[in-house]
């Protein structure tokens, strides 16, 4: 996954490999999240959103650490 720091709340990224995420840019998750290749991730407020391959969208809480 690209680790560029230019992420905005509406920026979506697609995982290109199996990844365990504990932070995404300046956003720190309360607990790590496993993301599979092809799944989309983005931040919405105080949650990291993950669109799974079956179409459902999961939300994981966290906070912005600047």
C-alpha cells in the first residue's frame, strides 16, 4: 500500500497485498485491522472504513495523531 502522507478524509486506497494496519497516515487505530488484496480503505471522521471484497463496509475506530 502507498504510505504517502497526503491523505484526506475522502481519499480511498486499494490494498495490493495482505496488510495488517495499525495506522493510516496520521490516523491511529484502536486495534489493528487485517485488509486483504483488492479491498478499499478510507477514513471517515474518527473511523477507518474498509470495503470488503463481498461488498460490505466495516468501520474501525481510532484517532488522528498529529
